[in-house]
């Protein structure tokens, strides 16, 4: 990829060679298909367009110093996508088929996996959408996806994965940034779809996110949607705080279970920290030595300051403006495993042969 400046990549979309697709029809999944088209032909009455029958995942492939391509914890993404399917009545894709699709699409687009030490990775985006009965011209180019207007689950689904090389999610890289609290907005309802990865949760966060960005903040730190007393998600990511020897992360019925957070909790335990996964009162942020958001895109994004815009209060976390020592250690440890610089003693890595 002689035309790509790997170290200058943003977190956007760049066309790659192939994507893979699979259809669920007549109660079963078909075979994986390879496509070079970026286009999906969708019927105007498809359930994904009207009733939100859509879920997605995000994971990455990394090229190591040894030239090998590693994918991080794809079995966990497969299981989380199954959870999303159960949450909005879609067909569940077998874990084995998900993993086969990941391996296939990464191998087909191997030339787009950024080189080691470029700071970039190959972002992998699995997607599932609700379709319906095939109507119209029976030509593979002109399949109409989803013909119904009633509020009910689709009889057919399409699963696909596309990939694109990406740079850091935050332009500043591993540097602390400010977040804010806006009580007027929620990303998900109590006991709603917050625990699964569906597009509606992200649509619900766009207004608050744009307000935060316009005021110079990296993200919104949401409070629980029921009582506004406890910490919830932080923008599109999980939140954690460090106090003394404790790794503290919120637990609620509206937080997506982050695979990155789950991995960091394991690393924190092995570093000798006590992991606390529980409801975290908002007032507790004043006691944190470090705080961060975490997810696939950024891994860890340290938080320098939390501003409560409703109460006109500020909580300075990173008093020297730098990432804290625990966040830094966790960040470098996880990335070292992802790139193969340290041995994977947890069985998290899959090598793409």
C-alpha cells in the first residue's frame, strides 16, 4: 500500500478489496460469500431501516514485529453479537461462523493491515441487519432485502464484515482529555438496549456528543438513566477509575459489556489491583487518582478533568496533565499482547495464517 501514510491515518473509512457476507434464510445460515462491492441493495421496507433490527461489532487486527497478523478476542465479539441478536429478536450467528468470517476477510485484505510500529491497525466491522422475503427481479445484483411494514422480527438476515485501516481514535493519541456531564441526555433507557451493541444506542448519543464536542470535551460521561446518581458509560466507551490499589468500573443494566474493559480488569488483577465492578456514585469521582474511558477504538483514553456542566463543578483528575501510572501500565501491557510483543498467557490472540 505505497499510497497510504500509515502513521497519518485517521479513524475513518478507506476502501479495501473485499468484504464477506452471509444470509439467514428458511431458518438457517448459508455459506460465506465474498464481495468486492461496497453497496448493499435493501428493500425500502426492510426491518433494519424502520424498526432498528441492526447490530454491529468492532475489533482489530494487528501486525506484529514478526510479521504475523493477530486478532484480539474475536470469540468474545462473536458471543456479544449473539447477545445483541437475542436482545432484538434476530437470528444468532454461530461463533464458529463469525470467527471463520473474520479470518477470511482479514486474509483477503492482508495488504491493508498496517505495518508494525505505525500506530495503526486494521479495524474489523461485523454487521447484522434484518431483511425479509426476496421480491422483484431474481437476480443476485437486484435482491431486495426486507419487504414488510408490520412491527415484527424479520424472517431473513444478512451478516457481513468489512475492514478498513485506521489510526488512533483520538488525534492526540494516549493523552488525557476532558469529559463533561450532561444530565439532560441518556444513551439508553433503564433495562433497555444499553447492554447490547445496536445502532440505536449510538444514535441516541449523537446530540449530547455534538454538544460536548462544541464545548471542547472529548465525550459525555453519562449518569444512570433512572436516578442520575451513578456513573454509566463515557461516550461510546466504558469508564473506569483508579483509587489507591483499586480498579473501579460501573455496573448497571444500561452499560455495554466492553471486551477491552473485561481484559483490563484481568490485567489489573494480575498486577495486584483489587477490581471492583459495582454501582459507582457520581460523587466518588472526586476520590479517583486516575480515570479513563476504554474500548476497542482507543484502548484507554485517560481523563484529565470531569466538568459537571449542570452544577458548575469541575473535578481535576490528572493534575499534571499526564496519564496516570496505572493507566499507562495497563495501556502498554494490553497493546504489547495485541501486537505480540509480550506472550499471550490468556489465550486472547488468534493468528491469521
